[in-house]
């Protein structure tokens, strides 16, 4: 499997390329605003991009959708909650798409946003703004925080320890991690209850200062 993590600027955003070695069929995840570097890698890898996939619909992740469509004809893929007409392919929790022999599976992980999805491809999961390395994305209010808590524990933390984690932003200690590492060390994941999780979210600035987290 071809897999690349690409720094594209913005708020330290990552875009991703997933491709099949034999057919060269590929997908772009979260192209953001700096498409030139993405196109350079597509050309270098000789990929035929079938899909542009958004982990969620925030502007810094969807900024390159139109260019991808115009230049590559890639079909836009997003969670069904974005609504009819907002994407070419609307996916649900557990939906999948094929890239040659690669099967991409989608996990609906609401919390940071209602349409947040994570993308499982082989031993790798692209987590968007649901899970960062040692951190998590924001959530607006207690109801969203509870959804995020359930998404983290009921979806992502059910994956095997050796699944590699690739977030939507380079805001963690390292650019990537594993489910096992996050299960053991991410302070949000190690909170014993939902109430403790929400408390940490509300006091994150204090926690970071106390523990020397940037």
C-alpha cells in the first residue's frame, strides 16, 4: 500500500495519500489549501486519484476539494450528515470503498464535529481532528464532548494496539502514533470517567502548564 503524510501548512495541517501499488488507484484525504505539494506527490507516485475524502467539513480540511474535482475528476467522499448534494459519495459508519486491492473503511466519530469520520486503511487509521498524538480535537459544549468521548472509546480504542494513528494536524509530540500508545499515554483516553474527561477538557490549559505540554 502507498501511504504518505503530507505537511500542507495552514494550522499545521496534514493531508494524506492512499494508493494501491499495482493499480495506482488512489485517494486524497483533507487536501486543505496547499494543493501544489499534494499534486507534486500524486505526479511523483503516478497515482490515479479516484476520491477526495474529508475527515470533516471544517474549512482547513476541505479547502482543496474544488481543485481536486476540477483537475482530477475525483469524487468527493464525506459522512452522510453533510447532506445530500454536499458530496458525491455519502458514507455511514462501517461503509467502505475499494482502491484496487485496498479496502478503506469509515468510522463515524462525531464530537469535534457532527460529520467527523476516521479512515481505516490496512494497519493505519487517519483520525482527522478526533484524535491527535497525546491530545484530542476540540468539542463545543458538554453534549459534543460526550459524543467525542464515546467516539474515542467505542470506535478508536476498540482497534488493535498496533494500528498506526495519523492525525489531521501536527500538534502532538510526534506526527504519528499507535492506538496502543494513545491508549496508554494520552491523558484524555486515560481518564476513568466521562466526567473526568470533560473536566480535563475544561482545564486543559492548566494541565498542559503543569505537565510541560506544548
